[in-house]
């Protein structure tokens, strides 16, 4: 099972769309997938009053524990991942993620940058994830999708295919 984590509350967003496209590709390679919906089940900030006993947090952690791999897709906010993404990762510990593959994607309003990808790579490593070397940054996000929701740039589509192939094949190797 591959778990998608979105860096926005709204799955009807660029990052929700990227997760959908990537996970569909993983499914065509035989994987089962699901996406955590922050809009329906928002996680409290780590340390907020009552957060340590929050039932939604427990559900999120249980879903992570039963997953074999993760895909993180975050908008770049001020040169790094969104608060929603960072807070999601802060709720995961190595007991949920150790020895599991992570795939990374980021979207940008402006020019290409690897900042968010690099920062998520560091956080994923800190919870003992194996981060795939294939990764995707989508710049100029407002022009990135056709009206039907497909990806405009074939080079990005190629990257989606290689990230999905890497996630599925490396998950099989690590979790066999
Ligand atoms: C608070 C905030 C900060 C942002 N900072 C950046 C930035 O540093 N670089 C950039 O290229 N785009 C920046 N953007 C644009 C977002 O990256 C863009 O809206 C997002 O990738 C779209 O994805 P979404 O539809 O999933 O929200 C920022 C947007 C917001 C709301």
C-alpha cells in the first residue's frame, strides 16, 4: 500500500492532482494506493492542546503504519514545504516509517527550485525513510495542467512515470 500525503487541505489542488496522477501510475504497476484527506481529517498542530490524544492523529499514524511506502506532494511556500506538510511529517516517527520508501513531489508558483524537495528529503531521512532519487518539481504551476487535468509538459510526465516505477520496484525490494 502506497500512502499519498498532500501539502494542502484541498485535494482539488495542484498537489492533490499530482498525487492522483502519480498514484494512478503506481496502480497501473500493480500497487494499492490511498491519499490522506487533510480537508476531511485535519491534523492538529503537534503540541496543540489535546493533540497528543487526538483520534484523527491516531488514525493518520495507523494508516502510515499499515502503509509500505509514501508519496509526499507539497507546494513550495517561502522556499520550503507548506506547514501542512511539515506538520504531517512531525506526526510520523520512525516506528511508522522506518525502512519504507518515500517519493517526493513539489509544485511552485514561480521558477523551478529543489528547495522543498531537499527539505522533505531531510525530514523523511530523519524518520528513517528511504527516499527515491527520482523526484519531481513542477514550476509555473498555473500553466502546468490542461483543462482536462492532464500534465502539459511531457518531460514532467516522463518523471511521473519514472518516480512511480522506482517507488513500486523499490518498495517490493525493501518490503518483501
Ligand atoms: C504562503 C505562500 C507562499 C508561497 N511561496 C512560494 C515560493 O516561495 N516560491 C514559489 O515558486 N511559489 C510560492 N507560492 C506559490 C505556491 O507554491 C503555489 O500556489 C502552489 O504550488 C500551488 O499548489 P496548490 O494548488 O496545491 O496549492 C506561495 C504561495 C503561498 C500561499
